[in-house]
C-alpha cells in the first residue's frame, strides 16, 4: 500500500511510484472523484514531452519552422480554412 501525509497547507506529496506510473510531473493536473467513501485520482493531462513524436511518420522528413510559417501564410492568403 502506498501512503502520503497531508501538510499543514492541505498538500499531498504523491509517492514516487505513483508519479512514475502515471508520468506525473510538476504542473500535472489530476481529478478526484468521490464514491462510497473513497477518492479516486485520475491524471487529466500530459505534457508535450510525453506525446512528442507519437504521430511521426517514418517516411516523413522534418519540416522547419520557416517552412511551416510559409505554409500558414499561403493558406491564409488563399482563404482556405480547415
């Protein structure tokens, strides 16, 4: 069983095993649901570093920021909206 202590300010420090298991870092958000005398904690979000590269296509070459900005300007001048 993992335990934590409540500080005088009402703060909990989650055990490292929980932080690692749910990939929680400073600023991570969690939700609490109350049910039958229990509180269930669920991670709400993840950071950019956690999802970076997940959608990378193996045959796609990297695109520079300048190329992305040029593509955005081109779409704006054509009036094309996604």
